[in-house]
C-alpha cells in the first residue's frame, strides 16, 4: 500500500488537537504518517499532541510531533516535507476538517492517472459546520487556479523533493508560490469533482488578521517578485489564465485590506500593484477572460468583482470606489 504523509502546521492550536486526531483516526485509508509541526507555539500544543500520540499508539497510523522555533506556515510545511517518508504528501490546516473518505478518494485519482498532483474543490464553512460556499471543480483548464492552496490536493512526494519545490517563508502567498512552482515542473495534474475538504472560517487566523491591512508583512508584491524570479516566469507571464489569476489576486488583496487601511495608503498600494502588473504583463487589463461570466469555472462572485473593478479602473473611478468601499466593505 502507498503511504500518505499528512503535514499539519500547528501554532497555538491546543484547542484543535483533539479534533485533528479524531478526523485522522476516522479516515477510511489507514496507511498514514501524520507530521504535526509545532511551529513555536506558546500554549500547550506540544504537550497535548504528545498525550494524544500516546493514546493512539498501536492504532496503525503513525503520528509524529516535530517541534521548532516559529517560522510561519510556509516554514513549517517545508519542515514537514523534509521529514516526510510517504509516497504522497497531503497538507491540512490545524482548524480545518476533512471527510472520512478524503484521503482515499484523492489517492485513488493519483494512482489511477499517475499524477504528480491531484486537485479537488472545497467547502468554506463556519465553526458550527454551516456551509457558506461549495466550490466544485468543473473546468479542468481553470482548476489549477481555482484552488491555489496546498490543501484540497495530494502531491507525489518524490516529484516535490526531486524538483526542490518549497514554500516561501512569508505570511502572504507562500501557498500560491508553491503551487505555481509545482505547475511549472509537471503536466501530470489531475482534477476531481469530489469535495472532501472543509476550510473553516476562523476570525483569528492570519488571513483574517495580518492580511486585513496594508503592511510590509502582508505586501502581495513580495509574492509577485518571487514569482517573477522563477525560471519559468517568462512563460507564465504570457499565459492568459495566469495573467487573469495575477490580476484577480492583486485586486482581491486591495479589497481585502481596504477596511483596515487609511485611504491614502490604500490607493498607493493599489497603484503599486497595478504598476507592477502592467510593467511585467503589459495589457493585462485587456485580458479576454475578464467578463461577467468568465472565466468558465470561476465562482460568479469572484469573476464579477474582477470585471466591475477593471471597468471602474478603465473609467478612472477605482480610486473613488475604494474610498467608499473601505468605509462600508
């Protein structure tokens, strides 16, 4: 049987440990190595993990605690990759949920297709389990950019290790960089309509705190510069879907940071992002995928937000919109 290594960064996650072990223990597929990377937690995460591992000894699933100084999610995931011994890698966040057949279903597709990566959809849910968004992959060409996170996927470990693929050690966009780099090194990518990963809304997560305002730590241009430094950057910059994805990413980071950022700083950030995009990818706001109903497969709310923002920018009204949006968004 193929072994799957599950990498779970843990930071002050003592309250989530019981649920992590319950979900892993309920998996239909049992040939698992679970690497819990305690990333410099200041709570009792390490102690709680050790106690739970002792309870699960002899269950057949191997749990390992890896303790290190804080490096952020990217650094913790890189440590997990370095320590993993499985045939496949699977990433999970400490506060998220997976269905009982999740690993089994993704592994089946990987083995059937000989894939280096299998991408699935996800659900965005509240802590109480209410589904706010169900994202099912329906268009293979756009799927690679529909779910750009490391979760909701399974990766062949020898592919990741052989190509030296790692996460950026930054708090914003480390997962985007990792996946774009993966896509640069393989065409063996499969997709499945199956949805078994639940991304839980957590108001105290990095994405809901650090990313809510413009700062050096949460500057999307650090990600953009890293992507531009890839060996494959020249090809990516000409890829129409990638160009749309970069445009979407820039717009959504401006909108996401709007409420927590003074108007002047927000508009400056908007200008810096579009200057970068238009310098590296001339004509990006004329991308043919920009439309009310395109790209096919993208969520309606996302594609319409991109379309409206680009229309406002063409009319030079995006600055006024942002001034209002930051007050009411």
